[in-house]
C-alpha cells in the first residue's frame, strides 16, 4: 500500500506539517486546487477565502479510483483506521 498527501498550502507549511507528524510518505504542496477540483469533483469553497475541502482517494495500482471520500466541511475525512480496514477488506475479497 502506498500513501501520499497533497495540499494547497505552501511548501514550507507542508514541510513543517510533515516534520511534526513524523510521516514517511510524500506530501505535495502548492497544488492547483482549481484543476484538482475540476478533475475529481472535490468541493471548493469560494468567496472571501477559496479552499478545496479534504478529498481522499484509494487508488488501485492501475490508477483507477477504488473509493473516494468527499468532504464539504470539517467532517467526512478518511482516517488511518478506515483506510486500513478498507484495504484489508479489498484484499480479503480478492483472495
């Protein structure tokens, strides 16, 4: 299983977050939230502060999306335990 994260935040901000979380997976910064939202259907908040709400994907090795979780606010995000549970379930189904 491979994990990656992406953010609209600055390179410096994401580097600080990664260091604080002590994670070994890639964390990408300064993504184009307009393009990502258009390509994936992620929810964008517009107005005084434009943001893209958290969107999580489990992606198959061939690049197809297995599961997508779209948030429109501060709840509705993948947790590590949910991802592990889903991957374990998928692996059992394929055995």
